[in-house]
């Protein structure tokens, strides 16, 4: 290793000095040009040495565009094998050894599918993969069913694992068979099969990461979804903090933790998807009936990574109404003369049970009484609800709950064929009279039971009871985490099915959650969320994503633990989408179909960490499975989610092309000199008036390998025949010496980035064999060596392989943005039976993240060789497959974004490689073919034109350069390196003049018009009036690919009069615009008083007129604009405004209306039309 490092360093230093010497000897290059393109000057102190995997240059996620679909190349090879069979010179089959699958492939199997992939950011993994519809209109599949296997489920498991292994690069999972562990599998009522996997790494759960693979009725994989992360990198797996220490930390992290009991504990890899994975202890603390905490403690530094209460609950404030007036028919259990609230009439009941004891009863609805006992500690005692008369004497709370649970069970069983909340007939267990005046209801995961307080008649509210039961359904299906978007989605599903159960039982729904609890106590309005104020906060429930409450919003700071990320507030975004789908849209599909879609999404598609966007995708997929693609139901699902601003994620567009260097194509190649039989560099450059047969360049022979030319065409590097690294100016006019390191016998291969700032090489060991490492150096513009990394070459394991070792890399190429290193590599595979096979493959290293990806897995029937990037993109490559049996080389182009592959040319009876490369504008591929008239080299270069897609051949090929091999095309001129280019939708934002208390917003977007990734470091507010503005959404920390866009809103909410100036301040990695200030301006005025009206209970108003005893009367009588002065006190009315009026309601005034230092209390406020400002108004 020390020798390798020494050589790497010397080679890089010689490189800098060599080109400096070459520059001095070049007479026809201006001094200005020399300073721009030739590194000079060295700094030995700046060399950084490391013998480990490369460290990311930036702490950002890898751009998924190249990695995600790279593995598709392997599949496309087999597709082309079939489609191009008739064009082959040889009749023997081109066996690529990549799961060809026999006859199934010719039927349009897994190799003719183009994928739709939607990514999860910032994790960079697919949240959904589905096939595009085939040209004939039939549905595509991701993987055809295997034929082997004794049972359908075993075949499904084998098919699924084949799919996962084939898409490992797309998934960013190195070894799916080792890193995805099957949790459960099931078949649904339409014959589809689903397999749910949890992610693991090194035997530890990667939590909360899960994926689901879906198979059609024929056993073909046709859909994938999940919330997971790439295979963890650079992860420490040995805990520093012990379990006992972590438990102590967990107890200290939550209130009452010191008295809690640890009910679960495990070592995990915590990977929420928005940060780097960490080794952590996952601890569950049971503190009380309504306090079951999950705490995640960092196992390396003891910090609390996450903590939330898993008990789902709802707050329904306000006064209640009597629920005892209605007689309900119940099914009771009679034993020893007592009638118990134990319902055994449902299909789920197990006849071998022994009611009424819950522990000996299975499949019953059981209601018990806590008799207002203290449940603030773990232990509690419950009591049977019973009477010696079947029609009299039962506690009303228990009657209500037993009846409502019965209706809830009936709904799920009759409408969705679900047998209880777990789908398998578990007890429905409910407790009434929890605590003293407990104003809540909850579902407890640890007891699998529902609890209801009696401060208000929660047990009598059917939608509230169904809401809690649906939490149980969610727990047993997708088990959504109870925090942030997944927690809000959890609450939304409960609200939705609460209303659906209500409709099922009474024939209609009011879309108001908990309306039966009384005026002002309905907590959420699914039809019009913004009409309901959240408590007495002045904030309203959101109905679209632009109103989403993030954890740093002022509203959430009013609640303990920020309401776990606003789970009880943000839920109305998704529940409102359901209302729109069912009733609100023009052409809405009705509650029956809408319920089927959302239930299927909940039970078949969503996973623990699903977000709102996953809900959209899950509902679309469910609608397609239930009603077919393109159906009205599918279209309305999309419309509904569009209206709540959960828009479809468009497929990632291809990045703009990198400008081609202007000028004509020159070529650098190898030709054997007949005098000594060794290959030398030759050049044919029209800009230098070279002859058609080319001219010799340099007097040092080369190895049979492809040279590397700088992007501006000024100089090249190559490996001499004595294995030294050499550098030469391409415009040399004489047969002169190149500059070499002088360390012959040490270098195997070398490549140079187009901008000449990154150099990579493979060195030889003491035995003259290439090492399984690549040295990568980054060189500053001034010529200093900024960094040296040694990359250990690795390869993912292969099916049935015990040891898989990359021996060395050979041909290399660096993308023009210096992000990726592309290379082919020789592998020695050792199988379980001890046999070994040497084989070739192509890999890609992300030089920022240090990750290695297999573009094409090892193929045992031939060699995959000589990969090269195109010159105007970083996502189109060319390479060749050389088939050993026939001696045929197949030249391919591949698009690493779309997964498309094109066979460009076939070179038959070839005893050497074609070594393809792109033309200077990428409109052609240049490659070599056998040429027996080429006396010295035996090969000539040919040129195959390409279509506009830079991939597909057009027309025939023609000879390009006689007697030449290992060609590289270049252009002499100014090379423009890829760079981000930030663009803004506006240079300033003017918000107009508002009255105090009003607000308005302006959309704003940031776009990357460049050719490489744009990192938005921050987008924040600043300036004198910063408190008058806020941001909804945001782009801070995002990485936008070329053509990517990020959108958000800036809100102006003036609190005082006058001109309000601030600024939106944006920092990015744009080299030309690293920071930008967008001026924000608006002005504010006092609200117009208009006409004045007065309100007090007595209707006297101290002589002021007009005077009203009710606030609503004043609202209805007012002419816009108007101010209503309201005397302090409680007004037993819910007020509403549904007319085009501008009103200012000022409450809390004393009897003389001289000051308003108190409050005027109402039951509720609803504004469906018009505009109203409030002051001194509260909701009781």
C-alpha cells in the first residue's frame, strides 16, 4: 500500500510538471491559453493520503439519475439479443448469461418493459416502480413469474427476489437477498399477491424502512413501492452506548419516563430517509394507558434521534350532549344469570371461546368499564359491564360503545371483507370511563384496545368510535408511524373511514368529525377544512399542501412535541382529497368506489414511513388495479390529489446537453510501426492540416490501450509499452518525446477528466500485476494537488457466488462533471463448489459519495469492455460486448436515465476489441474493425452515424481512418465544463397594500438551467421586516438535477402599518451566483372601520346604535365594510359569514365600549365567503 501511495503521488506530481514542460516547448500556443489549460506549480503539503474508501466531497445525496437505471442495461442486452438475432453474422446464440429466461423473453417478458420510476427525496430511492403500457396497449410487467416452485407463494417469493436482484442498482440496494427480509405475504380478494419486506443491514433492522412487491393474478411482478434508503455506507455497527445507558437516556427524554416499563428494546439502524443512517437503540416505554413512547437513542453518542407517543388520540374540545336518549339493540352474552356487553354474533367469533373473560374469548366485541379510575400509571383495573336484565340496567356509555363497535365491524366486513381490525378475527376491545373527565379517545397499540373518556360522550359518536377502530386497521396493515406526514396520513385514514362508517349506519355523512358531540366540538371538516379553527389558536385546518404546518410553524409550538409534526392538523389535506374524490369533484366517483380505492391503498400499498405523495401513488395504483388504467376512477383520483396540491411527480427529464467543443473532429489512435512492431500514437486533425493517413505523434511506444485526451483537445495521457504514465501535447509538430514519469513497470492504465482537474490510474504490484485499487487525484486550477484518494474496487455478490473479487480495473473514463468514474474490471468468481471463473464487468464509482455501482454484472460467456461517456452528456455511454464463442463484438449505446439500450454495430470474426467512442458532437460512434488490407495494425476505424437521440444508428457505416485502432475523437477549442445555473422566477416580489390582519402569498420557484446538480444550500428570510413574512414549503438543502425545479410560497402577513421591506436570501453552489437576494415589499394599513354596529346580550349597548343581542344578527345586517363592537361575555352561538362582505369583529369590550381588554366567547366560527378580521374573539 505504501508503494502504491508513493507511486500515485509521484504520478500526479509528474503530471503537473510534465504539462508545464510541454507548455514551455509549444511555440504556437498563446500564454493566455497556457495559463487557462495547463496546471503549473506544485504544493507537496497539499497532498492528502488515505487507504480507505473515498470520502464524499460534499455531504449530499448522490444524483440518482445515473445510478438508478444503470442495471437496466444488463436487461436490455438480453432484449437486443432476441431482437437482433437475424442480423448476426454467426448463427450461434449470443449468450450474455443474464437470466435470459428461454422462450418467455420472446413473448415480451421482463426485457421489453420501459419503467416509470418516481423517486423519494432526499433518500434518492424509488418510492414507486411500475411498467409503462406496451405499444399494443397491454400492461407491462417488471418480472415474469418463474415456473419452478411447489406452491404459488414459493413461486411468488422466487419471482420477487429475482426482480429485486435484477434491479439492485435502481434500488440502491447492493444485495437484496441479504438486505430485504420477508415480513409477510398475502393474497387479496382480486387474486393479486403482495410481499412486504423490511430492510436490514448486517443483520440489524434498518428502521422504519419497508418495501412491498406486488404481483398480478398470473404471478408477474407489476408494481413496487416502498420507503427505504440505499445500502448504508461508512456505518459504524459497534455500539458505544450500552443498552442500559440508552434506556437511561430514553427515560430522561420523555415526561414520566422514570416510572415507565421497557416493553421493547432492540439495536437498529435508524434511517428515516432525510438524514444519514445511524446505529441506534430503539426503546419502547409504557408509562400509562395513553402514554406508550417510542424513543430512538443514538448508539454512538447517546443523543435522542426521535421520540413520540405511539398512542393515537384525538382532541375534541367543547361541551357535550346527552347520548342516553336512544334505545339500541345489542347482542349480549348470558352467563350465570348475567348479561355482559360481549357480542359474539359476528362471523369472527370462535365457538371454542369461553366468554366473557377477554383472555379466553376470541372474535368478540367486548366493552369494559374503567369506572373513572386513574390511568396515569401503567397498572389499571377494568370491570365488566353487566346487568341481570337483558333490556335494562347497562351503563349508557357501554351501550353506545357496544353498538358503535358493532356497526364499525359490520362496515369493514360487508364493504371490504375485513374480519375485524387485524383481518383475522381478533377481539374488538373497548374501555369506557377512562380517567376522570378525560376529554379524549384513543387507540392503544400495546393493548390492541380503544379507550374513551366521559368528559364528553365520545363513545356515543359513531364516527369517533370508527376513527379509533381504523387506527387498529392501520396498525395491522401498513402500521404508519405516528409522526409527521405518516402520522397525519394515519389520522386522515381514521377520519375518512369514520365518516364512511357513519354513512353506512345512518345512510349519509356530514363530513364533520365528531359532530354529534355538540356545537363547536367537531374537530375537523373534511368537506371544507379551512372553515374550522384549530382550538382557539387563530389557525385553521389546511386543505392543501401550501397550508401545510411544518414542525417549525408557530401553531405547532403551542402543542406538546409539536403534535408529533401536526398529525391532527395536516391530516385534513388527505381527508379533503377523499371528500373531493367521493363528492366534491365534478364527476366525483361516489363514496363506494372512493372507499375501495383508499382501503386498498391502506392495506396493500402503504408502508410504515409512507408520506402524502405515497398516498397519491398508492391510490392511483389501487384505482388502476380495481378499475383499469385510464378509467374515470383513476383520472378522478389524480384530480382530487391535484386540488390539494399533491401533484404528479413528472419523470425525470434528461439534462440539457453540454455544449460541444466547436471545431472539427480530430482523432488520436494507435498504429503499429513496422520497424519495431510496437504501437505508437498517431493523430489526424484537420485543424492542423494533417494528412488523410494521419501523422505520428511522439516517439515513445504505447500499450494496447485507449489514450485519454483533455476536453479542449490540447494534450493527452497514455500508458507507454513499459508501463509508464506519459503526457503529450496533441499539437506537436515533430516526432518528439512525451513527458513520462520515469517509473516504468508501475502503471497499468490512466485517464484524465475533460477539464484536466481529475486524474485516475491503476498501478502494478511487485509482481507486475494490476492492483484492485484506483488512485484518484483532484488538481486545483492553480496546479496544486488538492486531494488523493485510493478507491478499493468492490463488486456486489452474484447469484450462487461465495466469493466475488474484483482483481483490477482496466479501461476508465471520467464524466465531464467530474462526478463519476466509469470502468471495466476483471473479476475472479469462486462458486460454492469451489470452481472459479474469470469474467469481466462494468462499474461506476460516484466520486462524491464513494459508492460503487455495477452497471453490468460479470458475464461468463464473453467480455464487456471499453466503456466511455459521450462528450455532450453524462448519462449516455458506449461499450462493447465481445462474445468468446463467435469472436463477434457488439457495440452498444446506453442511456443511464431511461434504461434504453441500442445496438449500434456488429463486428464479426473479430480477434480484437472494437473500442468504441463518441464523435465530438456525439452524432456518431467510431470503432475499429478487422482490416486485412491494413498491413501494420490489421484494423481500421469506422464511423457509424447516430440519430438525434445520440443512441440509435442511422444509415450505414463508413471507413474513418485506415490502419488504426484504439481511437479517441477530440476537438480542439474551448471546453466548457458542466456547471449548475440557478434561475429565479422573480427578481423581486411586491405584495401590494393589505389591511392589518390580512395576508397574501406569492409563488416563487428556483430552477437549475445548468448542466450539473444545483445544491440549494439555504433559502431563508432576512431584512428589516422579516417578522411580517414567512415561507410556505421551502427548498433549503435540496439538490436539483439539471432542469429540476423547486417551488414554494412567500406569505405577507402585516402586523403593523407602513411599508414593509424584507428579502428572500438564497445560497447555492452556482459558481456565478452563489448568493441572491430577492427584495420583498408590501405595505399595511389599518382595517377600514366602515359602518359601526354594536352587540351585547341585553340588546342595550349603552345607548349606541344600531344594537343587537346576537353577533350573527349584526353580521347579517352589516353592509361592507363594517366594524362590529361586541361586549365581553359568552355568546351561545356559532357565527358564520357566507356573503361578500369585509367585516372587522372586535370583541371583549366593556359596557361603555371604551376598551376591549377581555374576550367575547362563541361556539365556533365558519367563513365560506367574504373576509373577516377578528380581535378579542374566542371559541369556547
